[in-house]
């Protein structure tokens, strides 16, 4: 029923715009005086369409014009909402996780070029020379300015029959415009990397917040404590470059370290869906640090922010983008697809994690080599806590 209503709603928009453009008798050829703009939305749409009809350099294509308006309407809502044409819609519905890609982690707002937030180690993008801060202005000669982040990511993934060819990227870096040919054959397996430091830090770095991660974290910490030569003083959850995953699994990871009837809530049009961590935590007293950066998105942001909100962890790093929201997709009868953000998350303390960074206990500034900085800041906090 919801999908039918949405189909009807957007079909009406397209029909109305097309009718205004081609059927209204006021739209006569030739130069016309610019009318006064009205505050009424219907009048404003009519005014814009009239100017296009009478004063644009050539007769507009109605389908292309209305699709462009449609795309702009959806893509401009927020970074994670998107309009996908039928080709990209099919690609989206058939994508598998993890999909082969270039190794780029991007962030984008409507009307701006996608910016490189991180480059995966040993990926085609890293070998090609892409850097954090690069702006991707073109993908296979298509301008990216008004694309959605989802559309950009789909174009960089190898999920179609012809995606075995390198993708052509036009990049703005400072005052220079560069071109790169980048393969789309990189995959980052869902895994948890464990590193035990002599200083007593146990570093746990997941590639994503994937189903089963909480149990892997539990087993890894438990096994480290059981070692005869164990000197674990604190656990570090390294959530840098952790940009996708599952919100239910994020809740389970949080529940390893704290118990609470409510840790926050997803909200949609005034209706709140609270999240709870009701099981007894496995590590309620364990000293805990969380590392984040500009490529920590969604479920990983949720973990870091809740643990910080309950004072269960110190969060160290660079400001995150604030993308803790849920999306739903709605098919359109022509095969295209609309992806909309339908709920966003707020902490129990009231901080909304939408377009707001995870609160940081220690704020860092990006530099090319950050590993030692994160370690030094964490060791300093551990020493002061002792």
C-alpha cells in the first residue's frame, strides 16, 4: 500500500509538471516578460516551467526535464536519500556485500563533489594515487555534482556485466585537475583484526559492523584475558574507516559493555523507536577506548556515541559525518527506485546523530600518518586513569 501511494504521488508530480509545460495555453512561444514570483508553490512551479518553455534556448524534452527535477528533489534531501534510474536501481537491488569496488570511501552532499574520506590500504585507488581530500568531479565523463552519494558508490562498484573495466575518475586536487583509471576489483572481507600491544592495549579493528561481530569481539577479548602472559589493561575499538553495517549488530556490540533500558531512539515524524541493551554485559568494567575518523559512518557512529554518552568509553579521533539514519527503498512503476531516509537516531542525552559528529573526548586533526597519534593519545589517557 505504501509503495502504491508513493508511485501515485510522484506520478502526479510528473504529470502536473508535464501538463504545465505542454498543455497550459499560457505557454506560448516567444519572448515573454518575466512574471512576478509568487510565494504559492503551485504558482512558483508554473512560473519556472513557463520560463523554460518560452525563453529556454530550445524546446525542452519533457521526460528529461521532469526526471531532472525529480532527481534533484530526492537527491537534495540528505546525503543518504537518492533517486536511481532503472539501470542503477537494478544494480542496487542486485548488489552483494561486500561488493567489488575501487577502495574509495566517499562523503557527499548535494551540489558538492564527492570527497575522498579514506582510501583502503592496498586497494586499486591507493595504487592509483588517490588521496584523502580529493574531490571526484567526474565518473566516466559524468559530472558528479548533483549525484547522490548512493549513485556515486554504485558507479564505483563492480556489480554489473560491464563493470570489469577500470572506471575513469576526474579529480580536483587543490588547483589541479587530474585523471585516473581505477580498477573495481577490491573487496574488504568482513573480519576482525586483533593486535595486542606490549603497553597493555588490545586493539580490535572490524572492517564493518557485520552480523556476528559482537560474538567475535567477545571471543577475542575473553581469549586474550585467558593467556598466561596476558597484560591487557584496556580495549580499543578501532572504528576508523568502518562505514557500513547493521544497526542491530551495533546494539549487540554496545551490550557487551553496558546494560540499559534505553540507549537512545530512532525517530520518524515524532514517533520514537527506543533501543535497549537488556542482557548482562560481558565486560561491564573493562577500560575502553574508541577510535573514529571522518570515514566512520552509521552503525559504527552509533556504537561510539552511545558508549561515550554512557561514559563507558573515551572516544578519540576526527569528527564523524553524522549519518546514523535508516533508509527504505520504494520501487516506481518505470523500474526506477527512490531511497529515502525514514528515521534518524538520537542519544538518550538528546544529541541527534544526524549531521552531527559523535561527541569526542579527544579531538584530532587529520594528517597523512595518524596511527602513532592515536596510540599516544590513548596511552596518555590510560596512564592518567591509572
